[in-house]
């Protein structure tokens, strides 16, 4: 039988939620790139999460909706690209 602690433990790679973002806990892309959240735009529905993704030694601007699905992505050269599943925002802890 699982203990209560085992039920509430957050897993690295799990989907983000509002509480995770409000507590300013670490996030990353699904493929493991580091993400720094710079702003959450609550004026738009769904909310837009803006942040910087570290790609090698560059910081690139990305945007996600409040479910963590990427809506604006850049390639490693800084050119726009079609967002895919690897760009999704997930928990990093």
C-alpha cells in the first residue's frame, strides 16, 4: 500500500500546473533544456507564459499556453520554427 507521501510527490517531467508556476518552482522543456520564466500574461485567455530557453550558450525567447504547450519556438540559430512536443513546458524537479 502506498503512503500519502508517495501520492503527493512531484515527478520530474510531469505536466506543469498553476500552483507550480505560482510557487516559482523550476521548469524545463520536455527534452531537458533549461527554462527561465520571465513573465506570465494573465490578460490573455489562455494565459501566456513567456520565458527564455537555454540552447547551448544562447538564451532564446519562447512562449507557452497555461497548459505548457509551446506556441512560439525558435531554433538554435534564433529563427522561428514550428513548436513540437519536445518544446513542451514540464516540471524540472
